[in-house]
């Protein structure tokens, strides 16, 4: 899925990057970096997928097992 679509899904469901960051005790910039593809973090993408109730592989194909 394109990264802008992940962001759009988060906005549609009122899920903020800050909420993900707070839950995982990370900085907002780290979460943003993972969403934009600058950094990799399985933990972050799994948290986002859980909040969106979607499989990680659908949101972030690079993380497919």
C-alpha cells in the first residue's frame, strides 16, 4: 500500500502518529520515519496494523513474511 494511503487511513480512523509513539514509548519522528519508509521497525508497523485492523503485509508489503 502506498505510504500516503496508510496516512490517509490513519486520519480517517482518527489514529494519530503521536498515539502510536506514546503507546510504544517512541518519538513521533521515529513513527513518522517508519511510515515514510526512512526507517524500518516491525514493532511500529505491527502497532499501526493492529490499530487499523489490517494485516501488516497489506499496509507495508516490504514487511511480508
